[in-house]
C-alpha cells in the first residue's frame, strides 16, 4: 500500500508538465521549467490524495488519472491563482483536502471561486456536504454556482431549504426571492415559483407590491394563486393589467374574491356570493347552529311536558267520572243548592 501511495504521488508530480527549452548558453542541456499554474495544480491534486488517504490510494488514482481529475485540479488551480494568487490556491487546496472530489467539481462549476468559497463558509458544517453535492451536479450545478457567485450565500441557503425550487426563487427574484424561500413552506415555494418569471418581468413598483402581499399573508396569497390557476388554465396572472387589479383590490383578493376575464379579455374582480349574500349565508349558518343546539332541544322538552300534562289531565278526569264524583256530576248537571239546581249565570 505504501508503494502504491508513493507511485501515485510520483505520477502526480511527473504529470504537472515539463517544458524543455534549448539555450545556447546552456549547451543544449534540458531546462525544466514549471509554470505557477502547474505547480498550483499539483498542490490541488495532492489535496485530493490527502482526502482519500493511504487507504484510498487506488480510488484517488482512479479519480486523478482516469476520470479527468488531474485536468480538473489544474483548471481550478489556474482560476484560484488568477483570482487571489497563492493565498486563494492554498484555500482551495485546504478545502479540497477536507471535502474531496465534490468540492473540486463544485469549484470548477463556479465562474468565480472566491465568492463560492465565501458562501460555503457561511453554511453550518452539517450542510456543506449537501451543498457541494448540488453544486457539483453537472449543468444544474453550474447554474446554481453562477447564481451563488452573482447573488451570494442566500441563493445557496434557499436551495438547501427547498431543493430544486429555493435557488430558482432567489435567482429569479433576488433578495425578495431568497427572503420568501426562508418564509414559505416547500409547497408554497413551488406555487410561487410557477409565477416567478412573470413576477420578475413586472415593473419594479408592481413587483414590490406583489412581494409585499406575499410577505404579509403568504397563506392567503398562495391560496389565491392556486384558485386562479385552477379556474384559468393557460392564463398568465401577473401581467401589468392583472397585477394592477390585484394591488388595487388586495383586500378583496385576500378575502376570497376572484379575478375573472370579461368578454373582451379584461380582468375584473368578482364576488362569488356577494357581500350581502355571504353575510346572510353566515348569519343563516349561525342561526341554524343556535337552533340545532339550543332551540330545538328546548322545543322538544316543552312539547313532551305538554303531552304529559294533557295525558295526566285526561286521566284525572276519567278517574273522577268513573268514581261518580259530585263535583264532576255538578259540572254536567249544574250546581245544586238546597236540593235545587242553581241557575247558571
């Protein structure tokens, strides 16, 4: 294993490139010269070896010699040297020795290395591996790395919060998109992302107004987006004309009213049941609730009491009649006074 390790290291040193130049003053002896980028590339390649360690020497050889790792190391080293000299190159080598090939691929995807290193440095250590996996993933990784280099760590943080969506929001809507990604659930972020390109194309004042609504009440606003999409398939919500209506009637929109298009295609706000209708409907539901819970039981109780009282009354009358009660007889024949029937008034 030690022999293999030494052979890999030797292969890397020999692979940095040798330029032989003839010189009249050197009696045609070969003059070995190494460019700074070659030396830096070798330093980054050695960082890969340190990451794999002696136990992973074979894997390191596979990556560097057969998977394009050597060329990758040279490209990254050249960019680092151009941006920040030896200091940045040393930072890259240290970073690669800690995080391995994914770090090298992620840095290669970035148009600028230093902003990406800075953004990664702001992440919690536990998130760095996941971030590098996304940054090193081919075309999507390059797109994400470019956005991070342009807009900073907030893009990367947004992407980690909502994979596949958060970075897109931050790229499309800038600081507002990154802030939204931190406030929304993933489902809400997906709903807003469907409109992100249209929002980005709005005039700045209108875009700021819609962002304000999303920040103030994301749940109701996202609900409105969903209802509009379901009722108007293929229609664009955030045009200049429709956005004007949304902002002017924001209270109604957030209150549940809808935007529809008239016969000429103009957007208008409509109330489903009307304010009075909704009020009466709500009042009717409240009265129905009170009736079901309180009035009906009371009514049934009174009715039962009345039936019971009537039954008792009838039973009492029948009992007295069967016993020949004088009072009952008096009711039928009139009142008797001194053996005579008294006149009725």
